[in-house]
């Protein structure tokens, strides 16, 4: 019986997925309490983390609120924008590659 030769597969190197930052920007109309709520509900931050991030956003033009794979970052940004629109707030969130 002939021996079968096993074909060697070319070596493939797995790379970790690219990471994306979700940046939340300050505005003069979105209440701080709403921002804290979004950070807790959508981004899974503790109340203390959410308040600290909100203050960072408030004192500057914006802040990174999380770093995720592309799909997760986009989903969190979309959910944030949908919730802000429902409440009538002009909150702006952006997803950028790390």
C-alpha cells in the first residue's frame, strides 16, 4: 500500500486584531449625568470610573472611553449615538484606529 504524503501547510502567523479607540467629545448641551449613565450602561464602567472619565471629557475637548476590536467599538459608538439622539442630545462619539 503506497504511503500518502502529508502536504505541509504554509506557516501562517496569527496576528491580534487591530484595536480601535472610542472617543467621546465634550459639548455644552449634554448633561453630565447622561454621560455618566452612558459610560456605565454601554461601556461597563463603574460609577467612579464613569464620573472620572466624564470630568476628563468635560475639562478637555474629549477623552478615550474605551479600546476594543472594530466591531465592538462601532457597536458601542452606535448605541451611544442612538441613545443620545433619543434623548435629544448632540453628544459626539468617534471610533479611530489605535
